[in-house]
C-alpha cells in the first residue's frame, strides 16, 4: 500500500528574489515519469517539505500550461519558510500533492474576471491569470488589481508589461501610502476598487490576500454589485496533512485542504467564517 | 459558611467591585464540586465551600487579564496567587481574594470508589503537610466555625517518603520512573491545570529549536517531566492539581516535592513566601553548596 | 523511487529495543563538555599548548559563560545517548561576567539531584571549575571523567530511536 | 587522667632516672600511668633503617597491646619511641597497602585510632600549666637552664605536631612555671649526633661539644632534655669532650621530669639524681635546692 | 546554503597526529557543505586568499575553518570573510589543534575526533545568522590605577597625546616603590633624580588629574563606557590651601614608625612620606594623630599659616566615566617571616632589600650609613641571601622575581662605597642578570668591589651575642660555611599586592594562582587583558624592573590611546535578543542580569488584541553572557552567536 | 450461533494463538488502572468489568507513528517506513471502542470506489450533501486494521459516565468485531461474527444449554437499561453556532489534551519532523497552537471556539460528511476531565430552540 506521506524529490533549479521577504522557487522533478503524471490546476497547492525542518503548504504560482517547471512563491515567515529561504539552486526538497480543488475553471469560462490580489496573494492569482492568457478566447475582459504595502513588496514585476499589453486586460497597481517616484494609484485595495468601479455584469471576482484585506474587500465588492456566488477567494489556513484527515483546517464541515482552498463567498458566509 | 460566602459575593457584584467571581458549585454528580464563574448576583446562590472543593481556581486568573476578578481561595490557592503576583502576571488591585479557612480537602480518586460520607474519605496527600489553615493573604476571610477541626495532623517530617525513595538503589529508582513516564501520553493536562504554567508557548511546543522529542516515547516523556518539574523549582506551591489531573496516574507531586525538599535544604528557599521574594533561579548566595563540583 | 522499505519499529516497542552501541569491554564513552569561553575553554587551550595528553572522548561545546548552559541542553544530550555531560566554568568569583557561575552552581545543584532522583547515574552529569591557568588540571579531570563513565557503562536507556 | 604508659627500652636501662622521675611526677600530680603489659621495643632507628615493615609492626604491636587494656591515650617520654609510634599510626591510617600487610602479620585489625601523647604535651595540655603552678612547693629559683629539644621531638612536624619545629618553647614554659630560668639559645633543635654515639663517636663529641659550648656561652648552668639519647650523648660523653677539646664542662644534664619532681618537693634520691655521670648535686646544693 | 570547510595543517602541529586530508574529504560529505579543502597555514595570507577565492568561485555563504583556538584567529578569519563579501558572523572555527591534535596521540581516534569537531562546527554554522556590528560612544578619558613609575609613565604618554588621564594612588603621594630607592642598577643614577622630574611633569600637565590617598570603590560598564566610583580618603588637609611649607609636620609631637622608611625611621602623625612628594601636601594619619585618638593636641591646625588643616573632612566618593583603564598597582615584598630557619622575622639585624635601600639612601633615616638596627653600630660583615620567597613552591612563590640578583649586586656595591672596609657575602642559587649591561655590572661588583659570591643556600640564621651566625653551604667548594655577620639582608621576591584579588574581581579580569593579573596572551598580548579596555603595566602583571615597567607603561598607553582616537567603538553584536511572542513578562531575566541590561516595554499583542508588558535588551550595555537565556523558562530571550538553535544543532550531530 | 467455553479452555486457546499472533488485551496495573498492552503471558489478561483508560484506538492510530526517514539535508532518496506485518488479536475490546474503529475507518480507510470528487463547485451554493470523504487511504492505519482480529467483550457494568446507547451503540453490540464474548459464570459465551473470528475460535467450546441461553438473553436485554445516562443528540446544531452558550460551557475548560487523546473516535494528528524522521503524533483541537498560523493569526484563538469545534466536529460536521456522529458514548472524556466538563450534558442541554 502506498505511503501517502511520501514526497517526490524535486530539485531547485532557480531562485528569484521577488521582494525582500519573498522568493520564487522553480522546482524540477528528479524523475520525469512522475513529472509527466503530475498535473495540477491553478489554485491548487502542494505540501513542500524541507528535509529535517518540516512541511508547509504553498500554492502554484505558474500556470500548468507552461509545463516544464513548478513555481512556488514563498514568504519568509516560520521555520520551513526560513529554511527554504536559506536554500539555493541545487538543493533538493520534497513535494507532495497536488491538493485542493483549485479555481473552478469551467464556471469562469465566458465571464469577465476581476483579479484582486494583496501582497503574497498575487501568487495563486498569477497562475490563474497566465492560464487565462494562454486560453484567452475562453474569457472576456480581465481586470487585475494588485496592492501591496510598499512598492518593494509588489511581486512578479516582470509580468506587469505582458499583462498590460494582453487583449482587453487592465492592470491596476496600488501601494498603501505615497512614495517618491511612484506613478500608479495609492491607497488600500478596497478604496482602489471603488475608484476603478469594475463592471459586475457577467463577471466573477477572485480575491486573494491577507485576511484583513479580504475582510474589507468583500463588502466593497458586494456594494459594487457582485453577487455572493460571484466572489471567489482562496483561504490561507494552517494545513498539515493536506488530505482532510488531520482535522485542523476545517471551516464548518468543509476541509480547506480538501474542499478548498477556493471557496465562494456564499459558502464562507454560510459557515459564519470571520476573517 | 456558605451563607456568609454568598452574601459577600452578592455584595461584591452589586457594588461592582468585581466584574466576575470564580468559585465552586456542586457538580452534576451531586457530590464533587466544579468551578463556576459568576457575573450576576443571583448566580451567587449556588456558590459552595466544603471539603470537596479541590481545584486551584487561581489557574483561571490568567484567562481574564486586566479585569477585576473575585476569587475564592484556600491556603494553597493563595500561595499560587502570591507567586503569580511575584512574577508580575497579576496586578494586586485587580484581584479580590475571598479567603476561606480550609481544614483539608478530599482526595478525588477516593470519590470514585463509591464511598460517600466525608468521614470515611481520606484527605488529599497535600493537606497532610499543610500547616496553617487560614490563608496568608486575603481581602476578606470567611472563617470556619462550624467545620470540625482538621483530622489531619501535619507530618512531623514532611519529606519522609521522598527520603525513603531516595534510599533505593539507582536501578530501582530508574525502573520505577521508566514505568511511570512510559505511560505518559503527553496530554499536557499537568501543564494546563497548573497556575504557574502561563507561558505563551511552552518549551514543549516550540520547534525553533525542538528541545526534546514531542513523541510520547520514553526519551520525550522523561525530558518533559524533568523540565516541567525543573521550571517549577522554587515556584511550585504543592497544590497537587497536576497529580490529580493526570489521567494515567503518574505521581507528579513526588518529583515536585523532591525539588521542594532540595531547595529547602540547599538554599532555605520556600515558594510563595512573600510577594517581594526574589525568584529562586534569578538570585544566588555567596556560599551556595558546591560539594558536587570538582 | 523510494529506497527499499526499511522495517518499522512500532512506537510501543521502540523505547524498549536498544541496540547496545559497543560491547562493554572496549566501550568508548562519548562525553559532551560545555566549556565557558573565558576560563575553561582557555584552560583546555592551555592543556593543548602544554601538550598534555588526555583521552579523546570529550567533545567541547563553547559557551560564553557557564551561566549560559540551559538544563535543556543537558537533558537533550542525556536523552540522545550521550554517555556523560560536563559543565565547566570559571571558579567562583573569577567569572568574566562576575555572576554567571553563581547561577550555574545553584541551577545545576537542583538538576543534578533531580536527575539522580529519577535514576540517572550521577556520574553521567558532572560540573567543574577550571580556570584559564589550569591546563594540567583540565587534562586530569577529563581522564578521571572518562574512567568514571567507563565504569558507569554506556547510556543504553536512551537514544535508541536515533 | 588515665594513660597507657609506654616507657621504651632506654627508660628501663640507661635512662632509669627518666622513668623514675616520670612516675614520681605523675603520681604526685594524680596522673595514672598504667604500664602496657609485656610491651616490646619500638624498633627506634635500627628498625626503620633495616626493614620498613618491621619498623611498623613493632610499634603497632604495642598499640594493640595498649588497646587491649582499654583504649586510653598512650603516654611516652622517649622522643624516639614517641616519633616511631606516631609514624606507625600515620601509615596505618593513610596507607591501605601497609595497613593490610601489618594487620595480616599481627592478625588483628588496627586502623591507627589510638592517640600517642608525649609527657610534655600531657602536662601542658591535659593537666594544664595553671594547675601545675600552685603545686610547685620548691621553685628552682636562680637555676639558669638551657632547654634542649633534640631532633625527634619536633620533627617531622606534620606527624609529631608537638611544637614549632624551629623555635620550640614547651619545655621553656614548663621551666618557667617551676621557677627555673630558661636561657634563650639558638641550639634548641641542633642535633647531638644521636645514634652515631656508638658507631662514630667523634661526630657526637664534636656536635655535643658545640651544644655544650653554646649553652655555656649563653650562661646556662644546666641543660634540660626530654630524650634519653640526647641525655647520654651530652652527659656520658662530657668527660671525653673535655679531654678532646680541652674544655672543662661540668654541666649537669637533667630530664625535665627530674626538675619538675624537685620543684614538687620530691626528694632527689627518688628522682634518680645520683645516676648522672656529671653529678648534679653540687650545683643543686649551691643553688640551695636540695634542702 | 553553501558552506565552505577549510582544514589547516598548521605545519605539523595538526598534521602530525591528524590525517588532515581525510578530515577535508569527510567534511565534503557533511550536509550543506559544497566546498572543502586543506592547506598548510590557513591563517597565513596565502591561506586566507584561498578562502577568499573559494568564496567567490563557489558563491559560498558560510565558512568553517578547522584549525586552532578561536581565541587566536577568530577575528582574523572574520575579517578575511568580510573582505570576501560575507557577513563576518557566518564563520565558525573547529579547534582541532589545542583540543585535538596536540592533546591526543597520533591515530585513527584522533582523526575521527577532528572530523567530529568539524561536523559540530558545520552544524553550528548552518544556524548562524548574519549580524551587524553595534556601535557605542567612547568616553575620551583614561583611568590609571596606581601612581608608581609605571602609572606615571602611562599618564605622561597619554597626556602627551592630549588625552585626559586620571591617576588614582592609594598612598599620600605618587612615586610608588621607586621613590624609596637610592640608586638604580645598572647605571647607578639616583632614583629620585630620574623619578622626580617625571612626577613634576605629571603633576603640572593639565591633561592629568591625580587623586592621591584614594582607592577604587566600584567599576561597572564595559570598554568605552566604564563608570568608576573613586573613594577619596580624608586627607584632613585642604590641598588647595596648603603650600607645602612644612610648619605643621615640624611641630607635630607624635612620632610613629614611618611606612615609607620600612619602619626604620619615624614620622609625625601629619606627614609627607618623602621630601619630593607630589602633591607636596601632608596627610594626617588618623590612627596615630592625638586629635583623632584622644581629641587632644590640634597643634598643626593652630600653627598652619594658611588654615589648610580641616579635621572633619569625610570620605568623598567621586564617580567618573572612563574609556579605558590601565592597571599599574605594582608589587609588594614577600613576607619572609614564614621562614622559621631565618628567625620568623624576629631578629632585628635581619632586614629586607627595601630596608637596605632606605638605609643606604642619603635622605633616608640613617643618612646613608649602613648600621645594625639593633645597636646602630656600623655594619662591617653583611650577608645578602638571594631567592627569599622566590623559586620556592613550599612557602613562597614558584616564579623567579627577576631583579633581586641585580638589586643585591647594587647593594653590595653601595655597601663597599659607603664603608670601604665592609665585606659583602652573597648566598645565591643562580645569578639572573639578563638585562643590558646587567652581567657586566655584576662582574664589576665581584671584581672591583670584592663581593664574595657563595653559591649555596643558607640553612639557618641564629643570634649569638650581638652577632648573627649565618650557616650556609658553598656548593662550588663543597665546604659548609658559618659567617658571623653584623647584618643580613634578605633579597625578598616581588609578589602581588594583598588586595589584588578583590581589584581583579571588581574589574572582572582573571588572575593566576599567585594573584598576579593574567594578560590576554603571554606573547601576543602581554599588556592587554581578556576584558577589552583594561590594560596591565608594571609589576602587577609579573615582577618587572624599572626599564620593563616603563616599556610596558608606554605599551599600555598606546593600547589605551588606540581606543581614544576612535570616536565610536564597534561592539561585538553577540548580545541577547528577545522574541516578544514568547515572553510572558515575568521579568526573571531582569532579576538575573548582572549588568541590568534588560528593561520592560509595552507592546500591542495582535494575537490577544491587547497591550502586554514584555522585556527589551539595551544593546549598548549587554555583554553577551547569556545568563538571561537560562533564567527565562520560555526561552523567549536568545543570545546571538550562541543561540539555542545553534547549540541544539551542535548537539544534534554529536 | 452461541457456544460456551470455560475460562481455562479459553485462556489455553489464547495461549496457543499467542505463538503466531501478537495478543493485545487489557492489563490491570495496581492503583493505576487498566491499560491495553501487548500481552506476553496470558494470566495478565484482565477480562473483568472495568475498562481501559486509553482506548484500543492507540493500537491502530498509534500515539506516534514513524512515517518516513529523510535524507540529511542533501542526501538523495526518502525512505518510507513499512508498516509491520505481524498478525494480531485484540481481546477484551468494548463494543463502543469497536464502533469507534469503524468510524475511524471512514476517515483513514475510505472505501476506494466512493464518488469523492472534491466538493468544490462554488456555484453550488446549497449545502453539499455528497460524501466528502477523503480519497486518501492511510497505509499505516489500514495495515493495522487488516492484521488485527477484534475479539469483543460485552459490557457487564457500565458506569455513570457511559451513554453509548444514546449514540446507537449497545453494550453488547457487535459492529466492528470478529468475535463477541459474553461473561457467563464459569466462562464465556462466544458469538462468532466473521469468518476471521471463526478461524481462531470456530472449533471451540460446546453448544449452549437451553437455560444458559435463556439466562444470557435475559441478561442481554437488561444491559441496555444499565446505563443511567441518556442524552438526546440533535440532528444539526448549526443554529447555535454563534450563541454565547459555548462561551459559558467552555469557560472552565483548561485546554488540555485528555478528552481528545482518550476518545476512541478523535483522530486529529500532527506531522512532526524530528532528526531526519517524520512522525505522526496525536494532536488535539483543544490546544491553542493546533490552528496557529506561522503569521501569528489563529482562526480559533480562545477556548470558546476550540471547545465549540470539538463538539461540532463530533455531532455536526462528521454527521454531514460521513452520516454518523463521531462519538460512541464511551464516557472517557467525562470520566477523566480534570474539571468535570460533561459533553453529554452540553449536547443534551444545547438551546436549539433559539432562532438563528
């Protein structure tokens, strides 16, 4: 019988410093048989294990369409992330997954998509954005709102030009407070949303970021006319097993690691979830 | 006894001197007592005080930081409040201590044996060695006129059984503790019930670094029980709650009493002696014994 | 991908099955020494510069002061199969930080008696004062320590599931 | 104040007067001396030169005999016996190998627990100088004496631990108490030649001559000793010294017990004063101490 | 993580018993190690270049040097990796020389131990954190404890560099031992003539303040920021008013033995120790002054023309901040009364070197005549005995005091000068005359001044009449010698001051079993101590003659000036660090910290959403001892450089 | 069909079986209580009235299981520990614990074929009803279940904390057992349930005599009402999720791990990395750090949320996901709670009538 906790060994092929405390790791499978059979959807996550330190869940930050490597963006936070930040190319880590339900791609087809990202929240959304760009015809307009505390904390800066030039895709960057030579918008994401006033007809908002941001963005979106089912978010919870067995990541009877991490706002409201 | 207690509780709540009173109430089985948290006057009716009130309620004070709390406290509870004050975990004017004269409480495991009347039940171990029955610090004292005097005479030499155990050989001692500690399931009830264990994150839960194995094997259990006793050196006031709470019946008081005996002999230090007493391991004496140092 | 399945030791038994590290006869004890940087470590250096030979069983961990040695370190060593632990600092009154060894003395007086009470051989945890000028005494101390711990035998109670 | 008395060979032979005066003084002061029944020789110098084990077994034999009559402290007068017994005790206490060997030979277990005391130590520390002073009936006024301690009494100091090894003063104190006038002289612990007296007598003559000369120079009229060998070297050899060094010493050599006896009013005959080579009586008569 | 391991042969010091190549290969296998090599002398420049090149080539971010003790080269290698661009605190040293190759026999076990020591160092380096230096301001003032020649020379050098210096001297005047000397070897120039000008320059220099008749009460703080309490004992004479006219000590009825003259001469109760005293202000000795003992007399106050006498002066405590401290407390003579064979110190005509110095000194109590203290007659036969207390494990000190042979030769010369028909006998074991012109000087004393040198020990001295019989041996001729001497001079050795230990504990500097202060390194740092900022000069560190004392004084001044010229001092960042989430605010650490470097602070706890008191470390004051880390039950306070994770990682690979 | 056997024959049979099976059963440690142990000699087996402190769960979901061994930082290859193969017989298991194991099966050993698409269609909106079992089979737990034959023992004397009947478990229930023993005077009555049970005890004992059978059935009927404690478990407790009832009941809870570790159905665990070995150890939702994020956020910061989570997981969430309550009414959490919190009372007296 297969030991479901056994990770596949992957090698770090490239480390990119996005912001002072976030690094993006490109991981390549040692064994290409596993690589072939390993497919995932944007919004899913893996349990990345640093040998001898521990395991932590990280979402995919690149689109499955761009096959060759797996990318995960890691913010330096605790024991595992600190150990990861110490690593560089050539080191090996373990990867277990993919877990979680990922974004409901079929439901999103034929809709306008509003991506609302805060800080590290851009990682899972980038995977979805690039996926949409690769299947551009399936989706209507794309609006990307990406906020961060300071300009240094904006991630994937090299992707911004690509996103802006893409077909009817608009990118709005914002930082919390004004900085010198900062041209784009200033202000917290919910305020920025009110200024942009994205169209809510036939559109779905995908929100991802720290709990504080989601807590204030939800009412704004509702005010802008988005219905409860049309707002999706991915939850950042403490997930150890990823299999829905260790019992810690539940909201109500749903397990974030198995039934999530992507939930609609209606589901969360139903479960009295407070951010 | 209870009447005076309830009257005082009502008065305190009415005059808003305290926002809540922590006390005892009759338990669901009609005999044993369980903790109760009263915020309204009428609830004060079910406050009781008798030989079944075993718990050390000061453990709950850390859940209400900054609030004005009344607490019903017998001598051992008061000693733990003193240590908490000594370690800046409580502010004296936040706590209103309703001291109760205590003539010993029932050992809880005897309750399960079906005997009912207090007469037959024997007193808890900790009461045998406890000398004064009136608390050493209180704001209001509920005296104990009608209760018969304590049947329990304080032992003449309190650490008798510790010395008997020390006399055993090293193998015997290790075999005894190996059996006891291998039964530990690391449920940490001994830590959670102890008023002295208020650390935001106990060394047992820390992972940066992992101090000792968190799996319930012999190494982890022994390290846990030794460091728990060590971190109580000079702080444990022998309220006996840890031994009472342990589901697998490990004699935890033995370990604490051993340290209590040593620090009494070596440094003449007693836990909870006074609010301005310096912590044992944060001070030293020029001629501390050093016979064991080469 | 994963290597041959190695047999599992189910947890109930795992604290029981100890593989004795070496037959008692030629048992080479492993001793950990926490040496205070200013006196004992310098004393050990002096033993080096004066080429005084002593058995190689001791592993030295440098700490700024004997007051820095946390009982958790000692417990960690004993629980992971180390046969002997030594904490060595400056003589009373000589401490570079003036009070470090006072605290260490009081702390380890309690720990030593507690470990003995639990049934751990007192020879396995020892304390000493070695000053920067006592190279020879350090070498003699290590020699005696190794003999005593050879007598005490390997620490086979713990460290089985390494 | 009971002691197991160990006289030693010389006190039964050449130094009889030392034994007599000691007994007299003892019972005059109420100190009970029970002679150890069939005691053996302590081995003195010959034993410890020839065989170490012998030099231990002999004194331990005496200690065992003393233990049999009740473990009182042992009182001894001769410096050689005193130091041999003390050294034996030290070995039996500190040296397990020797202890085992000696115990095997003697067939009895002995750990060196019996205390060995010199008579001076008993007089001063047990009896006490303040009790002795009132007992003095005839103080030896005007008698200038040089107290000669010899080598074995104070050395090796960590074993005998009787007095300061360079500047001993116990006998001087005793003399002062009994009224005599101890002279301050530098040869208190100078060697008199000891057992060379038999093998190389001229060494003894030279050394003893220096001692006598120094005593005269410092104005001493007599020399007080506490060791039979010193007494014989200074007293017996005096005529030969006079002849060899053309001196005419006529310095009586007393045992401190004899002078104490005199001061307690015991008549000279009982103190063996007649047995000396240099007759002490003229000096005493001159000083009016014989009356 | 890319760790580089560099193993050192250290010539044959390590390579002799440890298979260095095997260690280097084994190190390559350790986790995280990407580069491992060995070289003959890691600490040499080529060795350090290898490290720098490897760092660049292999993009190493942490380095382990397996060589000697960190106390020797930790700073060197920190500097080396800093130049190569890595944070200096990502370096660890494995001591495979002093703790392994030098102390274990050649063989498999020694190499295995070396490998294990390297594995421990690699484990520790994997948990190192990059740290930045912390900077603290420096107080631009130097404290000099002791006003002897060493102290004076230090003060002069520091004043010369225009930095303020403060001399604290226990005696009423500076000048120390040298002030009591007559001539100095080997040049025989008069001690007072070469000392007094220096004392005057020091007293007149505006950079130097002198506190005489005062002692150090308490020293706290650390290099650059020492706070020192100085207790000025009451002089009972107001320094500003007194002009040094001398009327008072002329009229004082009291005569007590003068300490300065070693008890040979007498002095009044209000006195100046010697004529050229600086400050030239008398002091009242309160034990012998009638005013204080019996509330009588008070003449000096009446006669003083300037009203400078003030009986009710009290102890005065001055607190000053200093950047560096120079210890120049000097020596004292060995107390020869422990020797019974020399009369336990009771013979009047047996004196010590300093007594003789006072006697032969023309301004001394005997006006230069060498007399027998017992009867004052001229001494003709004088015996000098060497090595009194020195080179004697039983009752004295094990070391040789270096300069007794020289001052005895000088005394023998002066004896013959003052009294042509006097004869000097010198009992010696070995003549130690290693300085410049020293041997020639001794040769001259033997040839021209007829001193008889007898190689042998004196077994006994005793009085005979008014003569002293000195009985000794002459091992060269094999004869036993007895000399009837008028005077015996003991060449007593130099030992530490009686209160040296309490001063060392106050300054937290180590001292050896002879209570002499221990230098940081006998060869490489003879004037420094391991406590940075405290320097040693003069005989308090080891017996020294005047040339050495002056040399070490200048060396210590240079070291102190090295601190003064910097405006801020980089301090090791190895200090404590608090993790607020773990802290319960119980303040056990504050009680335990010897330097009170921890204080409380209010923080907003986001998890419990309320204000909470936790603790904070005051960076400048923390010395990095780590006592707080074990006083804290929650391990909420950790020590950089020796953190819990580092040590636990070391224990994990044991 | 029921067979009876004398105590001696039963023990000799167990002796024979112990050669090729590992025997697990309750053992009484004087003064300490009864513990399931690996029995070496059969006399230690205690088949009396009392029941073990720790449930038999600890032999299936071990307090600490070694999952895999890591290479040290850079060495290649991760080795998985292989679960032990030795066959075992668990004797003296109480019906409540056996039912507990069945409940755990649905978590750790879900039937492979169930339609377990992740329940995620956001648009669904309505409460998802399909079984949201996990698609992952735990190798260690499943192996333990496969290699162990369960020999149950009917409850003779339940104490005042037991309330298994309110949860559909009978003191003589057979769910999850291979053989069930009834204590009759002089020996046991054996009821073979599965062929595995038949394999070991099939050829044993003689037919039950008539009046023994009558006596046994009468005793069995009375077993049910031996239990004094009866509680009513509400269908769904969703309505009182936000009421401050939970604050009141959880106030005296000290957040220790007794109720979770001793519960035959609680299965929350933690994955711990210690020195190159990944361990699965027990964890409890009552501990504050159970849901603490690395960022310091904690979705269940106080005792109220944590105790509510424990109750809801047992009586609400598990029912939604697996259709049954995750509680077998064994009463251990009531018996051993240091502050006497009674989950039975709490669920029974939950103020459901309040409108949401």
